[in-house]
């Protein structure tokens, strides 16, 4: 077989494999996670939702199945130290009030949620504790301390189904997020839906398009070797389509976060997931 | 001194003559899915167009289209239709229209318009008011696409 033919054959095998999400099952430390389930009723154009894990290579997938191999855990260990560390004018650490970190089980599944009329992401809750109760400075939204902490808190919900509130007080925020999801922006003039709803499962150059689910955040990316916040990922996506990103922690990204979380209702929390 | 000035004047004249023949994005005559004539008044260079097609900072067409003619590039996207034989399926005027502003040919397409400089929201500052490709790059890509024949 000549070289060119061999390359063609290899390429066609690759493209067959890349036609859709794979059928692998995610088991982490012996626990089976839900990476595929029926789409929630509000999603008009999609029948089945899949975790981004299902679109990654087997090598990347494997890293998430063992906490020792998962590079995100290095940062969660830093989170454990931060949790115990006294900071601010009140002489308190997180652990001063939250004696058992496991009490946060379930929190990740509900966020973002409306509190006092405002939409609050986990980063808001962490910084509220720091500024209001510890007398400490707020952490940067996507900084290393924040992602270490949101990763550690998120881990307590791993395996539990995403279950955000979208009705009642949350409805106007959810509607705003939905509108953003379908609005084209940037010089490339694309909406989230163009890639992640209409074209998930196909290759865009070297990348296998997923549904853009956020059930695994903060996520460890091989690309930058650190934990990445949800809003930082939104920012990266917007820059890719040559759009001026919204502000991390701003109303737009929080609304989009709520809408995207709701498109993943029923998927297991995978924090800290591993992606490329 | 005089001679240098004269050369500069000639160069300036030549430049303005070339500019005068280039159709600005807002003046492009895209009618019934066709742009009949070159956007620059010049023919495209298929060799340059091949590079623009593959270049991630330029056309980056490979991000979404497979193309056997560029088999030396390892990753080809699958979002849009394959480019093999594209010249058998479309005329030059149709391809020029699709590359220039696909949304005026295919409603709701994901494909960006490569020769518009307004009409998109929230562009990053460095791209604001600019088209993705220049008029000549569009012509070069169209010339290249016209070489992709199977029949």
C-alpha cells in the first residue's frame, strides 16, 4: 500500500470514529457516572444529552477514571490547604464555620441559583464568605485559589445529577441565558448553538465538538495544565469566534451558566473533569 | 531627488488605480446567489488561494471542510460539505458569492461571511470594521476552489 493511500485509509477510520460521541462508560474509582440521558423537556432540538467526556480520546478519558491519575487533584489538594487556612480580619478559615467539607454534597448540582434576587454562581458564594464573614479579600473569579476551592467543593457532589432551578425567580435569568446561547456574535458571527447544538459529534479541525456541557467544571485542561472555570471557558470560546467576551462573573455569563447547566440536567457532576 | 519623487508619484497612482477597482464590502453585487465579476478586477491566484484556504489565521477553511487536495494537512473539519469536486457543483460566480457572504446564499448557515466589514455584533476590537479576508484573498480562494474538479 502506498503512503498516500494509507493516509487516506487512516483518515477515513478516524472520521468514522469521530462521527458521534462514543459508547464508553465512565466509572470513577468504582462509581458509575451518568454521561448520557434524555434531554430535559425545555430542549427543543436535542433528544439526548452527553457529557463532554464522551467526545474525548480514550487517553484523555482514562485520566478522569482514577483520582491518582487525574491531574486536577493536585489543585484540589491546594484547595484543602486553603480551606483550612485562616485569612482576613476576623481570624477565620472556611473550616471555622464549615467543619466538614462533605456537607457541601449537592451544592454543585444546584448552581447557579437565585439568592436575594440575584443569580449566584459558586464563585459568588465563596467570595461572599470571604468578604462578609472572614474579612478577607475576594479571590479573582478564575484565579488558581478560586478554582482550587470551587473544584474541592464541587467534588463533594461528584456522581450526583445536575438539577438547577429554572422556574420561578430563576426564569428571567434562564431566559436571558437562552437568548445569549442562540445569539450570533463576533467577526465569525456564530452562536453557541451553531457548534454545540447543530454540530456536536463532528470534527472542527482537530477538535471533536461536544455539546458544551458544564457538568465537569472546574475542568482540568491538558491544553493549559490547570483547572479552568466555566466563565474562563466561555471567554475562550468567544475569543475563538473573534467576539469581545463578556466579563467573568458578570450578569451575561452567569445567565449563560444557568442556561447551560439546565441543558445538562440529569448528567452526573464530574468535577474535576479532564478535557483537552 | 526628483527621480525618487517621480517614482513615488507613479507608485501612488498605481495604488489608487488598483484600489479604485476593488469593490468595497458594502458595494458587492451579490444577486441571486451569484457575484459575476472579480472583487478586485484582477484574476485570483490559485496557488495563493490554496495557502489562504489552509492558513488558520486567514481562511482556515479546513476547520470545517475536508479537502483531499490538502492531504498533507493532518486535521480536516467535518462541519461543512467536502471540497472535493466543488468546482463541478458550483460556478465561479456562485463560489465567489458563497465565500463572500454565505448567509445570502444559505439562510442560517454556520459559515462566516469572509468579505463583510459590518453586520456582526461584539467583534474583538482588533477585528472590528474588518473583513476576515481581503478582496484579493477571496479571489485567490475562488481561483483555488475552481481547480477542485473530479469530473
